[in-house]
C-alpha cells in the first residue's frame, strides 16, 4: 500500500506552523516567555526614545520642565540597563548623547540671548 501524499507547505506561515508543532512543551513555554519579554522590552525602549526626544526638544525651547524630563529619561535608561533590556554601554552612550544634545541646545540659547 502506498503512503499517503504529504502536503508540502507553500508559504512561510505554513512552514512556521509545522515547525511549532514539532516543539516540545518546554520549548513552547520558553517561546511564550520570550515573546512576553520581547513586548515588554520593546515598550521600554520606545518609552526611552520618547522621553529622550521630549527632553531634547524641551531644552531647545528653554522649557521649565527640561531638567525634569532629562532626569526621567536618564532614570529610564538606567533601569533598562540594570535589567537585560539594554546593554550597559549602550545605556551610557545614550545618556552621553542626551547630555551633549542638552548642552548644545543651552549653548545655542545663550548665544541668541
């Protein structure tokens, strides 16, 4: 008796479904955990980017809350570096670039005033 014809997956999505069926229970759990971590890390990084932009814009305008925004941004960066969301050197680089941008904006403001 001939073996039944196996349907070959055509699309990437079909191949992905077949791969996920081959996984064991532990691997499936690890995958679920990694997806949760990924969404949390992406949200944290997005928040950091938002606060960096706000802090630089506020310092360029000379807003009163520019210092508070910069401190908040640095705090978020430090917290991300403390966990595994961001590499410590990447965090230091972001903080350095933030300080540099703020100082540049302050110098430009002082020159025009």
